C-alpha cells in the first residue's frame, strides 16, 4: 500500500499542484475552520455480552461506548414470551442494561425480541393483535412493565416496540395488524410508564413517500396520537444506494413528517452500516455523517447466536478468553479519545463516497477522513486557516496516522504514525490529495497552530 502523505513527500511540488487542480468537486471533501459546530456527538454502538464485565472496561471507554440496543435476540439459553416465557431473556436484557448504566450509556430495549420474534421464530411465531385480540399481548406488556419498574429500568432507557416489522422475518402478519399493535402498545406503555420514551418504527426500509410502511405508519400515529418520541430506522443497505445515506435519508424523514403535519423530534439510526462497511474507512465515513447531522447511530451487529451478544458487535475478537481490538475499534478509539475540542464545518465529496470529521482542540487540528468502499485519488481542502490565527499563506507541517485493517478477527494496534510532511498553501486554503489505494484503510491528519 502507498500511504498518502509518504507518497506526496516523494513527488515534485509542481506535480502535486497539477494533481490537485485536476480534482473535480465530486472528489473533494472540505473543512471550514471558521465555523464552530459545537462539541462532538459521539453516539455509537450495539452488541455486548450478557455477562457483566466479561469484556474489560477499557474496551468500552476506549471506543466511547454510550448507546446500546438489545433485547436478547437469539439468546441461546432462553426463548421469548410466546415460547413459554421470557425469564431468561429478561435476565440477559437486565445485564445489558446494567452494563449500559455502568458506563452512563443510553439503552434501547427491543421489546419484540423479548416477545420472541427475533428472526429465529419460524412458523411458531405468534403476532399480537390477530383478529383484534390483544389478550396475550396485554399479559406480556403487564409483566414487562412490572419487571422494568422492579429493576429500576425506567430511566436512561427507550422502548422500541418492534424491530424491522416491514420484513417478514420479524413480522409475518398483515401490515394493518402491526399498525394496530403499535397503537395498542403505545397507549398501554404511556398509561403505565409515563415519561419513558418510545422509539420506532425501526423500519429496515428508508423514509420515502412511496414506501407504504412509512406513509401508513405516519397516517396511523397521527390519527391515534401515538407518535414515537424518537423516530428510528435502519441504514444497512447497499453502499451505492443514494437513499442509504444520512445525506438523503435525514431530509427525506423531515419532509415526510412535514407532509403529515407531524412534529420533528429526535432521530436515531439504530442499525447502520452493512457488513462490508465495517472497516476503518467506512467507519470514519459514517462518523462524519452522524456528526454533520447531529444524530445518534448504533452500529449494526452482523454476528449471530452467542456471538451476537459478544465482541462489541465485531469491533473486538479474542484469543481464548483474551480480547483484542481490530482496526475498526482503533478508529472509534481515536474518535472518542483524541478528537476533542469543538467540531468545525465539513462537507463530503459530491460523489458521496469520501467524507471527513474535523475538530479543533488546544492548539491542534485533527481530521479523520473516510471513504465508503472506494478507491482513487481524492482531495482534502482545509479552508479559513486564518480563523486559527494563522497567516493566509505559508507552510504547515501535517502528521498522518494510518488505520489498517486485517478483518474482524485481525488484531491491530494504534494507528501507524507515517511522519510529517510540510505543505505550502495560499489563499487561506491548504489542500493535499488522499490516495485511497484500498477500500478499508483510512487516515487521520493532524497539525498544530
């Protein structure tokens, strides 16, 4: 692999200028140091063991753990309510909740997993509200409310009524039955757990006026007064789908709510990134998107069975009982522990495949770049250097750190320091190329002022 700035150091200045001048807007990602966007959002994660303290706490704090979604899906030693009771699964959920509380993290409870529809239910799945009968579901909700209260699970928690009901894997019943179940659950929970936020609908499909799950849902909740406190949906589809991107999905959600005359509360993407995007480059790309839109994102968990409840959703692996970090965890670690200070304005490339997140700390600028499964030459433009008290022209020494990746099960240490390159600049703008020679490696650039 040719590292971006080491390669740059070995070419003539005129050649670099010529290279940069040929970059189109579709290949440029920018930083504007004059615009303060406030403190970083830092809201990420999904997937922890059902045994407290199994993973050393340093792995949680190191990657900025502060959000968790769980419901004991595929818990190997227990079934859900519809298969004889949820006692074992609830104990798993309680352990997850306690882990979240240990790190002062928010918790999203996937209630449908406790009910028993976690994708493994098969033909034995039973769905509430069939023929308008909610008798068994009321018994489940009554027990759940009692258990939540008894275990102190009424703060720092959001209740997610159903996970991906727009997929038959999780809801194999009429759409109208789901809408009736949503209304019933919301009314029950708000009467019995007042003040506890309700999240949903957690559709796999993205917000769109042509998606009847979304339009039907919004029509239903407006009529019944059962709008969620937090709107959730998933972005785990194709990396080339322009709708599978916050840049388009967030405005689409706002537009939908406006069209129904509904208020705009908090949005959360409670599962993001397809399995191929779980690498350093794509992680940085997603971080940049969430920070720009001030939204929380919970990274998707593509493991299964017992592994679903382990490995911080694939950011770690282990040898025997000893855990180690992979290259993607190192990106989140850098994001959580090094990118302190205040955010500055950024833009991604217009091809939507390269982006960056930038912060200004105490006498230092840090910029984390990320490509979404892309290779090629891109350009980073850092504008308004004078906002830091620097001259509008001169030279700046930039350090590059490389985040490598050898797969989910491949151990990686801290990013490699590739050294310092001195760049000249003018017009209050510093520009240099990013040579993205593979789809998984990514970079952080730092300079002092």
